[in-house]
């Protein structure tokens, strides 16, 4: 591979992908994640309903196709449109990617708010790796047992949306992680250096 900007970006993207795969495998092996709020039957039906779409598909395309489909949790009924951004700024690789997103309610709601706020900016630069870093940060906040996952994720999503409104730009992923770590420490959870939020 040529040692130029494109080559370095491809190497970085490949390493990010491999790291995500290792992280997902570790999460599955660990098995300490809370049970999803939707039963497997509902999310499998959603995944099947998405099969006719051509992937990658934008959030707007997913919402147009299945936005009114209902998913029932223990607390309430959601529609896919409640959890997936109605915007072209984010694309999903496959039906399973959509399924995994909606299984984490707090993370899905936060990503929807952030993506839709970013989509209102002109000439926004909010690429795939930044999307993934945002989602990983929200997942890390949600996974901290000592914190109320929805409150922490919602607080950081609020911070992002406020920053987008004030500065007319999407904050960097390091700023987001730093803000997440600050939130954790303010609520009595110490963030270690080897954790995702530990910058």
C-alpha cells in the first residue's frame, strides 16, 4: 500500500474495524451487558422487514421503510423512527446494524439526537469513524453499572446537541470522551486510563 494520505487513512480505518471486532467479541464473551429491552422476536422481525432495502442505507431510508414499525419494551412502545435518525448523515451497513442499534435504547436515542442536530449544519464533517466513536462513547457510558445508563448517556447527548447549536460544529470524539469521563468522575465513578473514556 502506498505511503500517502489515502493509504494511511485506509490503514487507520482497517485498524479501527479490527479493534471494533475485538471489542464486540470481548463484549459477547464477557456477557455482562444488560438484557435488551426488546425481545429477540421483535428485533428479528425488524431485521427481516429491512431485507428489501439496499444497504448501506441511510437513517432516512430506514425510517421511510420501517419508521412506523413498533417495538415494545417493558416500559413503553417505541417506533423505529423514535430510535433511528431521520437524516442522510448516517448510513447503516446491514439490517443487523440497525437491529443492534435499536437494542440499546439510551444509545439509539442519543445517536438519533446527535445525528439529527448535526444534519442541520451546513457543510458538516461528521464521518463514519466519528459516528462510531460517538456510539462507542455512549455505549461505554451505558455499560457503567454504577451509573444510571440513560441519565449519563442523555446528559452527554445534551452536551453534544448544545455544542452543535452554540458552535455550529460537531465536537471531536476526544472532546466527547473527555466530557463523558468528566461526567463519570462527577458522579463517583473513577475512569481508568485503559478504558475507552480514560483520556
